[in-house]
């Protein structure tokens, strides 16, 4: 649990300052965007000047969260003054500078106070005040706890934003991070008037034809290893070109093979460039994969993790499969990982989407 005094500390920073810049990770998901919108709306209720500035555009299926298009997509030539003018930076759903791209490079050099509210595993201190609860289903759940702590009456816009955080980061209340608390908050938000069916349609039933065409191409590469306990597939640049889909259209793809009976771990390989490949890992809940992701140079949650490597797709696939086979067969999993670390050129960044 986040201690009450930690929330009090956050509130006292809000009270003491007038302008805020909220940001999150590359390719923001529903949790990141919902948390940003909810927090911005809260601050604006107290007439605080609040900007949301992101490094990546908002995916079309989340545009309902931002009907007034208040989210600013960072452009170095236009928005540097925003970074230097604001009193406080707030980061949600992120506690890792690498996942903020060039925006993080600019902000980390500035002296203004920085606050982070997140539910990812944090390896090193990130901001001045890090509010981290890995047990939270989503960052939205933490924002809800904060608003509850300060006795704020949640508005319709905030309720919709937080519900979207819960819905998307729990895979529609299916993943293992879904708790009684998650359902209690969701129920409370629905009591507040959230239209859960409408949100579901916006998020999950607004796919572009390009996305579904890409899904078909990708799944046609599906293969199995380790007595069908591992399933993997890949996305090539050619498939993106052929389908017309974009990288962000792959959201939700890594979970698909995990729905197959007996599959414990699914792996999606995405060819980002000729020598740059993204590895997305999902586990059904019996095999912890974030240590494995770390051994590949990435990180994430216990059952949803990933890495980005400076290798071609063709090099990466056998390299990872070889290691996952050893992980799956090793009785001592941690030994299995360390024994099979490879000296491949891994760029030290984790620009990945792991919820
Ligand atoms: Mn999240």
C-alpha cells in the first residue's frame, strides 16, 4: 500500500505550485493516457495550469479520452519552452528514463521537482518522489487511491479515464494483476456513471482493417517449441508495408498465443529496423519472465515483459528461442538464465510496451 503520508506529500507539492507537466512512456497505452487525463483534470479543478506532453501520438482507439485534443505531442522545435516554464513534472506509468525517448533526455536535465506515480518494477531511483506500487493493477488504480485519499469527488471525465486504465492494463479484468480491489474501484466508477460498454467498444471494437490484416499475416508465422509450452510469431517490416498498419497496431498481439491450451509463454518478435528487434514476452502465470527479459536487456512485469535488441530479426529469433528452451527445461530457473546469457550487442534501452 502507498502510505497516507506519501499521498499527503504529493498533495502538498500540488498545493505549493501553479504549473505542471504530465508525461508518460513511448507509445502510451490506455493506462498511461487514462492516468494522465485523470490527473490533469484533477489539477485543473484547482485552477492549476496543466499540460500533458507525450513523445508519441495517441492511438485512435484512445482518442475518446482526449476529446478536446489537449494532449501535446512533443516537438523539439515548438515545445521546449513548456519544459522550462513549468514548476513540476509528473510522470505516470513509467519509472525509467529510457522509455521516454528524447523527451526524457530533455526533462532529466532540468532542475524542477519531479514526481513519479507508477506500478512497474523500479530498478533505480527515478524522480525526486517515486510513488511505486507493483501490486497495483494499473497506474489508474493508484490515481484513484490518491483521489480517494484527498476526498476528491470524481468527475465523469476522471471516472472514464480511470476505468480505461483498469480495463486495459488488466486485459479486461482477466490478467493476474486483477484483484478484488480492482473490481471494487471499477464498481465504484460504474456507480459514478461510467459507461463500461461504450469504453469497451472504443478500446477493443474500433480496430482498423489494417490492424486485423497485420494480425493475420503475423499469426501465419505462429510456431511452437518446448512441447507446445512456448508459442512464438514474428512481424516483419514487409508485413507492416503490406497491411498498411503501424507499430502501435500491434497492441494486444503478444497475448494471442497465450490463449492456446498448454502454452505457458508467448513471444512476439517485431522487426523494427534491419538491425533492431523488439521482443515481447507474455506468460500464463506459472513462469516468471521479467528476469528472462532482463537477461535479454529489457525488463517488465512478472508475466508481461520485453526487450529491444540491436540485432536483426533472423539473428534474434534463434538467439531467444535457444535461451527460452533452456529456461523452460532448467529446474533452477535463475541458474538457467544466468548460464545462458549471451554476449550479443544489446542496446541499453527498454523502449517497450509492457503494460
Ligand atoms: Mn500500466
